[in-house]
C-alpha cells in the first residue's frame, strides 16, 4: 500500500438511512457496560470474509495496490493488514475506482458497496453497516435511567478494535441496504422513487411491472427480477 492509502481507523460510523425504503433490519445487539463488542457481536456479522484475503485496490488513474483486505461493517471501513501486522483503514476513499477481493467487487460512494449484479451498466449493490441507536447511562446503584437515553452515531475506538469495551448500555442494529448505481458508480438507495427516476422514458413498462408484481425493495431477489425485466425491455427496443 502507498502512504496515501494508510489511515488508522478512528471511529465507528452509524449510517442514518432508517427512513428510506430499501433496507432490511437484520439483528439488534445490546451491549452492557464492561462487555467487549466482539463478545456480543459475532465476527461473521462484522467482517465480510473469515480472514483477511488478498485483494487489489484500483485507484483513479489506472494505479492499484495489493494487500490483504476485509470489509468491516461495524466500522463501515475497508481494512487491510500492513507490513507490521497492524489493521488499518484505507484513506482517501474518494480516489478509489474499485476494490476486488476474490470475485467480489466493491465501490465507494459515501460508504462501501458490494456489487451484486450488473444489468446493462445499471448496478445492483448492497451496503452492510451498523447503526448505533442509543446509549443509556448506568447510575450509581446500577439502575438504567431512561432520561439519559441519547441518540448518537459514532464511537471513538482509538483503533483498539479487539479491546473496544462499552462504558454505557449501547443498543445497535445491523442493516443491509440495497443500492442502484450507474456507469459512473454513483449510487442511490433502491426504492420506488429512485428506480422510476432512473428509467425515465421506460416508466410505462416499469409501471406495468410494478402494478402486476409486488416488489419488496428490501429483497435482493425482487430487485434482481425487476432489473432483469427492465434489461430485457431495453434489449428488445434496441
């Protein structure tokens, strides 16, 4: 990795997309004071791969770097192992063209998105992340005060991930949000409005499909069927 790519992971980012269509809540975790995050949240829920895996980071300008990589949904960060064995996050995300790990492709657009399928240049991708719902302070006698509930979206980790310990009662949820991306790798949440905007002149066929089919925009299967249908329609009119 070049020096420009090195960054110590400094925080866990909670994404506030709970009001958008196209997401599905997976699990809720409650971490009590003194508990380590990794004692409560299974590793497979946090990382995309069981181990850090050889991959390539392609930068704009046809440059690339090779490293052992893994996506960390808790931090919302693509991490790598440096030559010293430290776990770091990739810096300068805006300069990333794509990241390839095994046969998987990731893009960066206000967060890391994993490519699921490509339909005539229209990309279906998903973003896995954790949202920190609230924290509750514990009183001197061990009672939890409901008046102390305070919504927040980030926790400083000081890059000590394995030893990250809750000092308050923390509630967080894992989410899997689906996105639609264009040929320039700009992504929008996969909801009805955005899909209607994307297809423009193809709306009559789209409206017919939506009328005849119940589409769950939080379902990968439903989104694949919808986009495949629109791809076939586009091919038929060429």
